[in-house]
C-alpha cells in the first residue's frame, strides 16, 4: 500500500500545490518536482485524488480563515500587551475579546481573567 499522505507532504515541502481536476491531478510547483516523485504521483494518482478529497472534506475551517488567524493573532497579542502596558482597559478588553472569541486563539481560550 502506498503512503499517500507522506507523498503529499513531500510534495508540499517542495512548494507544490496539488489540485484535483475531476479525474486529473494538476501539480503547480515553483520548480519541477524530482522524477521519482512525479512517478509516484502518476502511479498513485487515484489514491492521491481520493486523499486530497478526504483532506478537503476534513477541513472544518476554511483556508482563508486559518491564514487570517495566522496573521492577525500576533498583531492582536501585541495590541493586548500594549494596552495592558499603557493601562488602556477599553482596548485591553477589546483585544482580549478578539483573541478569545473572534480569532479563537488557544492561548486565550482557557484563560480566566
């Protein structure tokens, strides 16, 4: 049995994006993938397409939301820290709320202020 998740991980580590297009597999990469990986993808195409679909189905949170969180959380943590340092209770509470309720930052989920 082929280790398709490992194959996909290796492709992504090389910067490749794999896109299912019906029964076709489109690979976009900044540089050509090694011949051995291309051969593995070709040999396991059906399994790769099925795994990509399974991974897509398993994604509860859309990619765009995850990217927004990745970018926004450090900024809101900084705003919270600055608000605490300056004694600005209004901005502190808002930043805390953003981190806990909107961004669902794990660091602030279990915090009881």
